[in-house]
């Protein structure tokens, strides 16, 4: 998972990732600037199919045998809910939402009769109070956190450029 997220993070911050984000935001404007939208859409589909194949092969190895009953509608909805609740534009949000939503039914195991009801209520509350997902488009960065807290701790003021500075 760490390798996959690292590769995707690097991809999103590359020129290809920025082009795909531009197409997601406004396809007509991206096409008008000269981006080959079909190429980038096929690239995004190919990359997502690759990672879905890797995940499927790891899951098949873990389970031991694949059966059609494993790919139910409920599991598909759960995967989409993980991405939507984490934030459609955030890798770290999706990872945190996956950890939260996959551990929530286990945490509610003591309330076995009401587990799915409480799980559903939690999902609805997150959708009401955080409609953009837990992180939205924000990416968590340790570097930004360190800069914020270390800079404040040392009372450092970053130098600003004056009009005469080059």
C-alpha cells in the first residue's frame, strides 16, 4: 500500500497528474489549452486498471480462491464510499477513510444487533457535516506540519521580498 500511494502521489504531482486534474476540473478548458484529453483519460484509466489488478491479485492471494460472490454490490458501494468520504481529491483522505470505515464495524462488534445501523448513521453524519469528504482536496504533508510548528516554536519570521529586492 505504501508503494502504491507513493507512486500515485508522485504521479499526481507530475505534469501528467496536473493535466488529469485540469481535465477533471474543466474538460473543455483543458482541451482548449492544447491538452489531448483522450490521451490523458486513457492514461488515467490504464493506471487505475493496473492498480485495481494489483489489488485484486493481492486479495486473491490472501483469500486463496476467488468466487463471484466476493464481488457483491455491497462491496462495490463500500469501495466508492471509502473514496468519497476521504475526499475525491485527496490520497491521504482516502487512506484515512479506509482505515476509519474498515475498523468501524469491528469497533461496533459489541453492539452486534445495532452495528450496521450505527455504521450507517456514522456515514450519513459524515456526509452531512463534511460533504467534500474528510480531507476534500487537501493533502496531508509532514513537511508543512513541521514548518508550521517549528517556525512558530523558534519565532522565526520568513523574510519577505521588498520591492527593491531581486
